[in-house]
C-alpha cells in the first residue's frame, strides 16, 4: 500500500488539488483515508477510480439514466 497526501495524489491523477478537495465533499472522487487531520489516498484506490472512468463513447447509458 502506497499512501499519498492530497498534493501528490492530485499530481498522480493529473488533476488539481482543489478538484480533489471538492470531490471529497461531493463524493465524486476516489476513496480516501482520514488519518487524524490528514487525508491520504492509496494508489490502488486512485488506479481503480481512474479505471472506473473508462468509456467507449462520449455519451453512455449511465449518463442517460441520470438525465431521465
């Protein structure tokens, strides 16, 4: 298990630190651990989250279900 704090996790994902911080509020981002006052991400969870975003089309069935 490799743990990264928010700035390194953002770099790992190619996203901004603020996006990760906001995603913790909305639940849209990768899983994380809260260790005392620190937030850390497991690289296995980051990789799984990236894989969950894989698409074969711009507009897919899940998007249609959200809009209905």
